[in-house]
C-alpha cells in the first residue's frame, strides 16, 4: 500500500538524519498495524537504540529475527545495534551472516568494511571496499574508505588515486576535498593543498 511505502520512507529519512524519536513513532505504528513485517521491527530497534533504549531495542530486534530469520536487512541491523552497544565482534558476526545469505549485499559490506577499518585492520577493509567498487564503481563509502585505509598503510599514491576518484564521482562531497588537501600536505605540496581546501 502507498501508506506503508510513504511511512517507511519517512521513517528511514528520520533515521538518516538522526531524528530517532520521530523514526520510533513511525515504525512503532507500522509494527502495530503490520506485526508480520520484520523490517518495521528491525528499523524500530535502530530508532530505539539511537535514543539509548538498548534493552527495548534488543527485544525488538529479536522479534524481527523470529519473524524473518534469514532476512539480511535484519542481520545488518542486528550488527548495527551490537556496534552501537560497543560489541564490534558480535556486530561483525551479524554482518558476515547477512553476507552468507546475500553475498553482494552492499549494506552489510559497507558496515563490515568500516568496522574492520575502525578496529585497525585496513587490509580486510580494503578487500571488502574493492569488492564493492566492482559492482558500484562510484560508491562514496568505498572510495573514501580506501583513501583512509591506504593512508593508514602509508601508501600515499594509492590514497591520492582514490581521493581523486571520490571528488571526480562526487564533486559535491566537501570531505573529498579535505581528504585531497591532507594528502597533498603529506606530499609537502602546500599550494595544491590550499586549492583543495578552498573547495571544501
């Protein structure tokens, strides 16, 4: 129904903006009207977690998994909830489980790569981001992630390559120019760094 799609889109918009109370109100209503839809429970869990209602969020995400145990989107949200609860190892297991169900699921890939990067394992992160780029050449998360990972590994030339690709695909993303400026500073080229900061 049009109502469900419109409500879901609005709830997701609230989640993206970090307006978790608004998202909670929408997804709670959807859960009441459509108790057999795991997606609504899964999204409600994230909205609750964003407000530090962790205990309730965990109960809701378990309900989502009971409704649809092989739903990769639910597995991803279980991972996000675990990560928000400072349990990165558990989060990684959930994201890997999502990828077993749907190997090219970009949402799981992006979260898993970012987790490995933040856990200080750029090699695993690079491998996943490279897989993403095969199917989505302009993916901003992968291009930005690869820039950071190669910087972490001290490979400036590769970091510069992906930083340039990011602004080439997404000239509206200001952080792309900041990435370029930082790399040029590391090269000792203050003139090029200043030019990029003017665009940031």
